[in-house]
């Protein structure tokens, strides 16, 4: 039963990804045109990708970093608490 649920979940994810990638993705937009034309001048970065990542998306990146830090800290806390006590812990 558990295996069937795993296969069904994988199939749903695969169908979702296929449909998402097959959709119509516009290549032209006003935001894209602005960033291509002014990105290097607005941010001072030489590389356009770097200017987008650090200039326009800096706060988004900072937020993602904070969320990742909190998630890793939570996992470390839970893993540390779930370890059974050893003889060394009992002696102290």
C-alpha cells in the first residue's frame, strides 16, 4: 500500500512538471526589457546575472537564506534531541 502511494505521488509530480514545462512562456515582457537595458547601470555590477541576483533580488535572497537557516537549525535541534543517551551521558 505504501509503495502504491509513493508511485502515485511521483506520477502526480511528474505530470505537474510536464504540464508546467509545456506551457506557453512569453519571452518578451516590459520588466525583462527594462532589466536588460538598465540592469548594469542601476546596480553597478558588470555581469547582468549578478546584477539581477544581488541588485534586484537581494531581499528575496536574504529571506530565503533566513528560512534555510531556521530550517537547518530546527532539524539539528530535533536530531540532537532524538539521539538515545549513551553511557557517557549517564555518567555525568
